[in-house]
């Protein structure tokens, strides 16, 4: 599994925005379908809401292939 840090500005980002920022999806229109097709967990809990708020320290796992660590922009 690939793990990488994704720096965000401010103290919060929504799941759909994070997936776009990390180049997991190309655009916002793809996020809803992506979350229906691929198992995504946030801090170990299955998540299908693209509006889920994420904060530095949160861990997003996409299927069995990628792990994203949300970090503040000062990291």
C-alpha cells in the first residue's frame, strides 16, 4: 500500500476536495461515483459522504492501494 502526506491549507478540507487535490479523481463530478465504487475509510471507518470534513491527522484509505495522511500546510 502506498502512503503519502497531503498538505492542506487551513484546518479543514472535505473528502471530495482531498480526493481531487491528491489526484485520485479528476473532478468533483467523479467523486460521488468513486465513493460508491471504491471502499474509502476515514480513520478506520467506511465513508461515502464526499462532504465529510477532514482535519490534519486524519487518515484516508482508498481501497487496498493508497493511504492519504492529511497534514497542515505547516508540515
